[in-house]
C-alpha cells in the first residue's frame, strides 16, 4: 500500500466544498481542514504509483477551487496506537 499526504491550497471561500469533492475521490481515505500554510490535508492510499498519479494529478488537482498541491510519499508509518495494540495483553 502506498500512502501519499497531499497538502492542498484552495480558494478561501470554497474550503468545505473542495474538501468534500476531494473526499469523494476513489483512493482518498481522509481529508482534514487545517490551520497553517495550507487549507486541507488529504491522505491518499493506493496500491501502486500509477494510481497515485491518477488520484492526485488526474483527480484531486482538477477539483474546482484547488489552487496548489504539494505531495509527500510516506516511506514508513509509526503510530503509538499501533504499537500499543501490538503489545496489549487485552487486560
């Protein structure tokens, strides 16, 4: 599984609509409205790199109201939640 984290800048008055359209795209697992340098962060999870291009360049970037994207490919995931579940004895 390939995970891409996409920082998305949008038209300020279209954030909720853009977020919903992005969330509806196949391959997008989550979309967060955030404070900071970008307006939205989308998490894309797909099986191969061709699908990354399809989802981001072919879909997400073309959503009306998207001004700019910056994509980061994840190499490895670290999560306290996952580690706690692994070592839990179920008590």
